[in-house]
C-alpha cells in the first residue's frame, strides 16, 4: 500500500490523499482476489458489518453483497473527501448503496455503541492510524462478544515482489527504509504486516488466525495493474533514490521510469507478486 500523505496529487480529486489514485487502481487490478477474500469471511445475511477506515468504499460494496438486503454495512472514515468518493462509487449500485451507512468519525472516537456490529473489517489502514494496537482495540470494542475483527494488511518490505536484480534488491529495500525514516517518526508502521499476531494479541483478541494471500500478475499487464504498479514504482524511486549510491540510483531510476528503455513494466517476461495477510480474531 502507498504511504500516507495528506496532500492531493494532480491525478486525484481535491481533498483525497496523494495515494488515492494508486489505491483505487489496486482495487480494480486485484478485484477478483479481493472479492475472494471478502467472500472468505464468515459473514451471514442480515448481519451488521463495520468497514473501519473505509476509504473509497470498494470493500463496503463487496461487504454489502455479503450481508444481503436485510443486513447493514457501516462504512466509517475520517475523510469527507473519501466518504464523498465512497458515496459516488456506491451510487453506481443502488441496491448495495441502500445497505451502506457512511459515517464520518475519527477511528479513536467511534460513535458506535460498544458491541453493536457482528464483524469489523479494516483494509490497509494500520499505516494511516496513529497506533495499530489502539486501532484494533477500537475495532474490537465496536464488535459484539464472539464477533470477529478481520484486518487485511501488508508489510512494505515484502508487499510487492518485483524481479529486481538480486545484487541490488537489498540495497533498494534498505534505501526505502531510510526514506520512510526520513519522512515519518514511526517508520516501523510500514512493516506492521509482520506484527499482526502480536498487535491482535496486545489488543486483547482471542483465537487469532492469519492467512496469506498472494496475487500474481504477468506481462502483458492490464491497464489497472499497470497503473497500480507504475504508481508503486514511482513512489519507490522517489523515496529510495536519494539514499542509494550513484550506480544503484541510476539502475533504480531506469527500472522505475517509463520510457527509460529499462522500465520493468515493459519487460515482456515480467512476473510480479503482491503478498498480503488477513488476520482474524474473536472479540472475547
Ligand atoms: C490507505 S487508506 C485505506 C482505505 C480503505 N480501507 C481501502 O483499503 O481502500 C487509509 C484510510 O484511513 C482513513 N483514516 C486515516 N486516519 C483516520 C482516522 N484517524 N480515523 C478514521 N479514518 C482514518 C483515511 O481517510 C483512509 O480512508
């Protein structure tokens, strides 16, 4: 997932974070796999599901299919711009939109009654929230005893596995960490995916189970996958480039820049895999 930023970029609507376009491309590129993950959640018709930090509403729509006409999805986010995007995206499917209630709220001050939902879902938002353990505690508080908290996350070090030259990959990763450390006082948040079990345990959840989901794409990429991976590579170049020796910086720039002649996405033999985890725990 792209790192948090409060700024809009040219390709985004006003008010949306700079990563929003890449995030939306991710939803389009991997929709079959993401829907499969949502389908794997133990949700029954008529239940109430909370989508915690819902962003553009992609998951809220998929969750709305699962709860059926008698169920309800509460899609909560702090950002009015993102809630507006969710409203517009859901409007294309009025039968699903009717099951979704959009709520503006800070994750730390949820207006929901304790124990009022059957399952809380949260996708790729732990980087954005101030404290992952506290965030999971909030999710658990909203969930009824015996209900589930399910979190979809990744670890930036292993999230997108490109076929880098083996002799350069460690240097690229080290430089990326240096970039995160330069821009955030909590660089470890970008690697929270490797600590999900501990975070769930510290938040007090029981019977926590972790599953890995890997999404692979090969050349030729479709437009959405190309847009997502191009955004990912641009972010990596901008973040890591400054922290590399000149030869490695030149190599990274060539491989991440469209039109360079070495751009990875133009490799006819490209194969790239995204690694994700879903942690599910029970509210005691
Ligand atoms: C990386 S996005 C992920 C959005 C969505 N879950 C998805 O997967 O597309 C992180 C989300 O967290 C929201 N967010 C950030 N800080 C928040 C807070 N304090 N309370 C509630 N939502 C917050 C952002 O507005 C954004 O929608």
